[in-house]
C-alpha cells in the first residue's frame, strides 16, 4: 500500500470519527430532551386513563374486578390516592399531609410531591385500611386493581409485576383505535418506555388529524423483550409473534420500535416499513417516519415520492386515495401535482401518477404535515371510531 492510499484511509477514518461524534452528540441531546420533557403530558394521560378505567369498572356488575398496569413518569417514586370521604392515615406517608391539606380539591398525588402536579379523580373509593394508597413505580409503571362497588370503583394495589403484560399509556375508553407498541433490541426497559412516551406525545399526537382525534385513540405498550426480528435493508419481524404479544392489549395497529445505534445506521441505513396493521420503526431514523408508516397502515396512503421499485411492480396509482392518473381531489384542493403534464419525475410513487398535495409526510419527513388530501382520507378512517 503506497503513502497516498494510507493517507486516504486515515482521512476516511478521521471523517467517520468526526461524523460519529456529531451523531452521538445529537443522539444524546435528543435522549436528554426525551427524558426531561413531556412529564406533564404523561401525567395527564395517566389521569385520563385512570378516570376512564374507573368509569368502565364502575358501570360493570357489582363485584366485577380488573387489574391493569399504567405507564407513569420514570422519575416518579410513588402514586398516591386519597379517599377524602374516609379517615386518612398520614402515618403511611407523613410528607403527604401538607399536599392534601393545601390542595383540598385533589385526590391523586405523585411523589416526589414537590415535583409533580396533582389531579382530581372521580368515582373511586379506597379501603379504610389503605387510605392513602401509595403504589411504587416499578420500571415506569404501576399496577392497580379495580372492583365495581355500584356507584364507585374500589382501587387497590395490583399483584406483582408481570413482564409481558399490557401497560396502558393512554386509555380513552372503549370502542377506540387501539395502538400497541412492541420493542426490539432494548436492554433497558426504561429506555424503551421513554421512546414509547416520546413517539406517543411528541410525534403521534403532534400531527393532524391525529392531534384533533386524540380522544379516539388508546395507546398501550408490551414490555416483553422476546420479539424475534431481523435487521437487513428492512426490518423483518415474526408477525405471528408480534400479533400474539400485542393481543394482550387487543391491538388494531402494532408499532414495533427497533433500537438502533445512530452511528451504525449512518453507515448502513435501515428503512422503516408498514405491512398490513404492523408498522416497524427504525428509531435511528427521523422520528416522523412513524407518521409516514401510519399513513400507509391506517389511511392506505401511497408514497408520494418516485421510486423505481413501484415501476417494477406495475404499480396502479388509482387504487390509492392520494395517487391517481388524473386530478381526483378537485373538491378538496382543486390542484394536482406531479406526473403529466409536469413530466418532471415528481409524481406519486411512479413518475406518471399525480398527487393532490405539493408536499407532505408521504413525500418527505421534514414537512411534519400530511397535507389536506391525506388528512381528509385519514380523518375518514378515524371517524369510524367513537
């Protein structure tokens, strides 16, 4: 090997090192942001879920019982319930007394008590011997049991943690779209939890029409780490196994989050994908790839960028709501883009097809909007749920 080749290799190694440091720095910043923000939203989701679970159990026949696990902020220590209709034993948590006295209209408190907001729940009661009821946060979740008492639900601490159980991130009640997260490649359950919370609150519910339809969507996660996946150009998972795991929650749509090193992915990118109701997300990719793939899964939307892959498979644009050989969106936008007569290789999956939106999440991820046509068709799907 001559001197020029050696210097060339050294330059490549230095370049890879610099890029690696930059990518790692960005990754650390995103992780810190993911860890430190969104706790208020997580607590609101938790309180919403509790209220809906209380109502669901309360309305069932007297004595009906159900146990559920709920996602809580990672930095919380205990979740404490207070039944103000009964005598409160502050010896259980002496430091809780000041909060209960100060916030007389609240009955749900989260420790550390000086860090988190307090909430008011309706329609529950506690056993006199367990008032207050304080349940420890274990791996970002608490397990509770609810029993119907006619006009109220009796809350008690649930049984020991179940590794592969269904964990509620957001419960908006029955007859909603059930979205279930599964994880692959995560050694630390808290890291996986943070990704689920971030994708839920910072991505899924930040984009229309999902942001306007949050009350139509339930979100769950399964903490079982036994899912079998293979990483190649695409992510391939055992779909039977994935559906079996997600069935613990009753999934309409399954999202598999694949933990992937950002440096490794920079050198060897892996594409996220959707097949049927199963979405597989490479977490080293732009986080809004989740919405692109959900556009495929929920709205049956086609890619709005041009790819030779579709030309080779004899792609028919007219079977997709957002692509077509003519301008079929006049009632929505009155415009068409790409394809003839533009003839600019900027069509809809294939260069001869047209689309109704100039740009959108189905075309490029930095837009963070589906655009009016795709929103219209996604909203039609969401309207099927109460």
